[in-house]
């Protein structure tokens, strides 16, 4: 019971720390003169959304710290940072496609720097709070020759990006034609439809980034099994969809948010499971 209460307290503290970290870093960047997207949202609602995003992040990293207790400090930091930073950058790339008036080139640069700083700070604080002892992941060291084989990792990154692009087009096409087309036609929230070539190029790149974001989790959080496959799917859904989408609840109609949430779940969760199966081949990952 005591351990449960301690873990709940850590989750609460990390949630608040996340919201404060985002607020502080964003405030400093605004005062310096960085260009942020112009969204009509009051400070109270914005902070509540940040708390929700922080709660999602804190629940995940606390779960991972408890389930994969043999993760070393360095592996834990790399894993948390890569998921937070690369997932958010990939979402920003999509924002430049579908909301070009909101996410301009200067805004994208601002968001990239902002997310880099937030991810670094939050990952370090999470490391301090959740990984006091430096565990040695013996399994990953025994497996070092296999996981550092770049000739195997690079093709799998591209293949993962291709899988995401296929899932993106499949579920995105269905969602657009069945439900969300009126929202795009009306241009609500600055929505726009990019050219086909630009969309293919950008979504493939985003898929590669999404795949890269979970590679440290796949390689370091051992062992790998069927449960891990569902965890990968949930990571892509939460950090590649639910978390960033929660920050735009006040920008788009709730009906559009609901349709998009279902679409993102089908895209990212299925992609995550397939990526796990891709990496489990050739015995690249240690299994039990």
C-alpha cells in the first residue's frame, strides 16, 4: 500500500512538473521573441490541457519504470526523451501540412526548439524521480552486437515509415470521406488539404520519425513478448496522437476531435504492433 501511494504521489508531481515546465519554457521563449501559433485559448483551459498531457506522460514513464526495472539510467533517459521529442516533432510536421496558416515555418522552428528543451528537462527530472539506482540491463549488453547492427536497423526504419504511411492513408481516407470532409471544406481551425506529393513525402518522413522514437524502447526495455507489442501500439497512439490532440481541443469542434481520435488510434496502434513484428524478425530483439 505504501509503494502504491508513493507511486501515485510521483505521478501527481511529475504531472504538475510537466505543466510547469512547458509553461516556463514557453514563457521564456515568448519573451525572447520566438513565434508561437496564434490560438484563441484562455490560460486556465491551457493549463488544464497541459496537466492532462502531463498525466499521460507521467503514467507511461512510471509504468515503464516499474515494469522494466532493469533499465539502466542512460537507457531510461534515452527512451523517454526519444518518445517525447520525436513524437511531438512528427506531429508538428503534420501540422505544417494540414494547418499551414497556424504552423508556419517559423512556428515549426519554435516548436522544435521548445519540444527539445521540454523533453530534455522532463526526461532528466523523470530519471531523478524514478530511477534512483543505476540498474544494469545485462540482457541488452549480451545483445549489444545485434542491436547495434545499423545495416539491420536502417531498412527497418524505412519499412516502419512505409507501414505508417499505408495506415495513415487507409484510415485517413475513410475518415475524410465518411466524416471529416465538411470540416476541411469549411476550413475550420485553418484546416487545409496539401498536395498529394507533399503529403506522401512528409508522411513517410513522419513515419520514420515515429518508428525511430520507439526504437530505444524496443531495444532496451527487455524482454520482448506479446505484451510488449501492445505497449508499442499504445505508445504510438498516446504520444503520437492523444497527447498532442488534447492540446487542440479548444481549436477544433469536439465532433472533429472525436473522429480524428478514432482515426489516430487505428493508424498508430496498428502501426505500432506491425513495427514490433518487423523488429522481432531476424532475432534483432531478445525474446522470451
